[in-house]
């Protein structure tokens, strides 16, 4: 099954997910080579696109592969995948992405995959990835175009307050230059003046306010360009740029279940936003917050939390310390402390659970909750900064099992600890004309497609790519 003489394709759409998985498996052992070759193709064929990307490409390469893992793993669930793609499309507006860029990106991606897949690559795999292009690019472009009529590509925000809570944790209050609508529990991407084109994700640590300000909790991590700039080099009056809000870790206002919140380090941020929101409408749902840190001085937001506990009878707080044997009060790793308290709360059965922190902490916590027989449908977190391996259909829900495709770099399960935010380092968001194929409802034929060699297959371009790789390797 391949091309028809008329130039269309008779590839059965039902075969597309399997062909995509099979072809991706051919390069699963060498993702770094594939991704490096892909970017080399893009930058040699279209050098003007280099300015759309950050100066250092290591994190960019990782997140491209993570996005591919997500697409491949969910290839047989295109309707579910479409929600993820629409969010990507909206988010990519801030990079200056235009419809014609998608043709370049996809053509270079297929060329890189084919180069390293070797003789195992078949013509039908070409057709399958072209079908994938129709869904991915079409959905992203459509979402971006719709969003362009509603919101700006980014917001400029002024720093109106900067509090250094510890030597490496700061609480920033920002005032966007236009209304910034979000839901408690969401996160955003941020760019500083110090590092243009370098965007990092931070959870919003406040519920929406009448004055349009919002708060972020930031820990400066080793070699973290943006986090160190925000903690150590940002002052009141400075400006930053904000991407659109993202994420699905919302608290349901219609659920009658009690709430269990588990936060490690600056993973407290989205949990605090949820608590501030609940303070406006909750009356009878009990909320138990576990806020863990390695050492007592890292419990950086205690005055605000104890104030909430004193004001609202439905909220209680446990603050375990994991790495200081002399600390007063509760001690131990978060997953085990939560499990220990579960002995007195029916193992948290019947609770809505929200988990936020570093990738290892979230993985270990969800695994422990599963051992307590808490349904996965009741557990919510946001899948970014290496969490894609936990993602499953259902907004903000996850399962601590690997994806059906090779694990992305940096997503292997690690020893659990108390996290310092949604990712162990500065995390980042994942990133031709549209051919008119309908992006919703599943993979489909498009009789206008033919598998033809694009400019990326030209021998001159190939030589330029090798020269580029030799310079950057």
C-alpha cells in the first residue's frame, strides 16, 4: 500500500498509528542524533529561523523529542491528542511561528527520521508521517489563528514586588499590561530581558485578582538561566514577557469529595492558587495540605499558609522535613508521610488529589498513592518539565507507567525527594501552508499528498548540514 498513480495515497488511516510507532522505534536508541540533525536541516535550509530559537539548544532538543514521544504515544487517540496540540499552537504564537514554518519543520523532521531509521523505513511510513502532519500542523495552526482574535501572542508584565524568601527562593508579583485570564492551578511561560528567546515555565501562585496582578514562586537552580535572573538579578520596575496560561490542574467546584494537596518545595505555587480560590467558595469540603521541604528554612511561605489555616476551618496543614534529622515536627519523605497519615484517613479514599513538585517527587508520590488504591482518575498534576511519561488521557491525570514509545531524555524514574517546583531545573514548553485537511476526528486520507523529496534531501543541503553539525558538535 503506497502511492497511487494519480499522486494520492491509498494508505488505510487505521494503519497510521502503528506505522508511526514502528518508524519511531527505529530511531528510539539515538534520539539525540535525530534531533540534532533535524535542527541542522532547519537552520541550514532556513537560517532566518535560527533567531526564533534560544542561544543554547540542549533543552530545546529535549523538549522536541518529548513532544514527539507524546504524539507517537497518543497516535491512536487523535481526538485526545488534539487538546494538547491546540495548546501547543496557541503557545507557539509567542515564538513568532507562522503557517509556512510548519512545512519546513515537518519536512526536515521526516528527513531526519528517515536518515537514521535506515533500510527499515518504508514508503508507507512516509505516508503515515504526512498524515501526522495534517493532524499536528493543522490543529496547531487553526488554534493559533483562532486565539489571535482573542488574546495577544504575549503579555508584557512589570515586576511590582520582589521578595527574597531564602537565598535561592523569590516570590515575584507581576502586573501584566493587559487583562490576563487564567484558572487557579495553571502555569505560564516567561521570558526575561536578560535572556531573550529563552522561555521557562512557572506555576501561578495566586488566584485571579481584581487588580490583574499575579504571583510566581521561583527557586534559582544550578545553571538555570531564567530562574537565576528572576531570583538574583530582577528588581521592582523590571519587565518580563508572559506566554498564555496553560495546564489543567483545576479544582472542580462541583465535586463533593474532600481534597488532598501534596506540594514539594516551590511546587506549592499552584496548590496555593487553588487554596486561595477555594477560600472564595468552599464551605464543607475538608482540605489537607502536605507542604514538604528538605530543611525547615525552605518552608518559605509559612506565614501565608498558617494565616489560611487560621481563617478556614476546613483547611489543615502538615509540613514534613526530609533532610534534617533535628527538625521539629513531622519528618520524612513526602510520599511516605502522606501514606502514614493515610492510616487515619481511610488511605485518602474518596479524595480529589493534587500533586505538584519536582518530576521525581511527583512520580514517587503517584506511585505511592496507587499502592493506597487511590483511583488515577482522582489524581491531578500537570505534565510538563519531563512529566510526559506519566500522562494519560484525561486532563491533568496521570499514571506512573512509561509511554509506549522510548522514554524521553530526562524522564527516567529517579529517587524521590522534595521538589523545588514542577521541574528539577528551568523547564520549557514543547514546539508549509496548511493543506486544508480536517484536523479533528482522526487520521484521514488527503488525496493531494504525494511523497516527494523536498529541498532537505538535496545533496548540497546535506553537505551544509554535515558542516553545521561539525561546528556545533
